[in-house]
C-alpha cells in the first residue's frame, strides 16, 4: 500500500526530552507511521547522538536552534526543505509562518498549522516580538490548509478572530504513571508527607514568582516543590537565588528521568498550575491523568482543560486563601474526578485517532 508522505516541523526533535510539542510527536509516532511515511525535522546543534530513524519515522537535521529567536529561521528552513515530495506538512507553532504564503505556489503539500497557545500573549516577549508573533499567527491561519486548536477557548478565539474553523485536538496524558515513593525516601525526605508540587518552564506567564512569594511570605507549613529550568534565563536565576534558601520551598533543576519526575508529582498532596497563557498544557493534563487534585490559575484555558472542576485562584491573596482552606475540600473526590476527565478526554489513542481523521479530511 502506497503511504502518503507527512513532514513534521517545529520541534527540537525526538526522542522527546522536554516540551509539549516534542511529547505530542513522540506519541503520534505510536500510530501515524502505520499509515504515513513520516519525516521529522530536528535541531542538530548539540552533541547528542543523531538517529537516522525513530519509531518508524525518518529524522532530518538542521544546524540551527529550534527555540528562541532562531526558531523563526529554523522553522522557515524546515518548511522550505519540506516543499517537495510531501503530501502533508504539520507545522507545530507559528514561528515560521511567514514562509507559508511564499512556498505555497511551489508545493502540492497540504499545510496544517498547530497555533499552540496564542504565543504572542506570553509575558516573556517584548512589544515587537508580540506583534511579530500575532502577525505570524494571522498568516498561519490565513494560508494554512488546516488549523489545530488544542483547547476549546483557542478554538473559539480562531473562529471569532479570523472567522475560520479549526480542528479541536488536545494532548494525551496516559504516558504518566504513579510511582511508589518507598525507594526514593532517602533522596526525597519530604515525599511521604503532604507537599504541593509544580513542574514547568520558569517563565513569567507561569506565575512562578507569585506562587513562591505566597509560600515564603506567609510561612506556610506545607512545603512547595518546583521542578524547572532555573538556569535557562536571568529571570529563572534571579528567582532561584532569592527563593532557594527559603524554609518551605524546594527548587529542583529539570528532571528528565520519567520515573523520578513521576514519583515527585504522583505523590504530591496538590498539584499547583500557574500557567496564564497557552492552550491545553501538557503538564496539566498529565497531573489530571495521575489523579492529582489541582489548584490552577483561573484563566479560561485552565478551566476548559479541567472542565471547571479544579480549585482556582486569580491573585496572590486568593491563592493564599485556597491553600489555607485545603482541608475543607474533598480531596479524594477531586482526585477521582480529575482522573475520569483525563481518561475520557486525554488518552493518546483518542488523540492519534483525531489526527488521522483530520489528515484524511483535508
């Protein structure tokens, strides 16, 4: 049987180590290579081993960084490299979108853009970057053959802002698992007592400083544990220097071993999710699939993802009040509900099926 050819661009690469799009591609490769001949464009700027193939997909390498300011060139080069010989191009993010109208006359490929989480709204970008990303988003929506929204709020935004329909496809989460804390007690002495946990990129729009301030300024007895990339930015290094010495705060650098990360989050008392921008955030649906009771920043994205069934806060005083009254919530009922929602809506089998249906319909 002749397989249609699909190029995937916009990620650092696979196997996935870090990042929602990388995780998405990792699990799309469980099913899509059965139906499609897949090529994935990856960055080649580090010294790690470069595989020729992975999970049935061919890997091509580009000598540029996939993140930061170089991402615009990286994604654009990936697009240009994929104009010949492919039936579909799946572009994850909008960094290279300005190249789409330029290459459209030269390719027969159907271009599908995943617009991520309204990247232009993120606090980490300056005014020029925000305008550029908003313009890139508009170009992606206008010139792509299909648009993917990963959250109902973004789906509605695309319809209202651009009068265009998109495919509503979230992320899967059933790759995470509960881990017995017993073998880790010596390393993580806090793990058998109640603690609140977060794993995320250390960026302003994730409300890390607000959350750290609430715990350190109010001498809360329950400790707060965060895993994140503290050394990747001045912002992260500043927060680490200021808060790493606080009594009830424990800060860890990124943990890539899945068992070790899962033991920390699967045994927490509550999962605290501060993201204020983005769509369906992978770390949030993973926490839900682990059956963790969740405290989330109360933006529409998070409420949509959790089906309005978590605990929410909108500022520091509200977060403090929610933490002080945690004993009044039915933690077990909340935990069970989060798992049921995740199992029904965020399984990789269902997500793969939606991607396959989407490709067949374009």
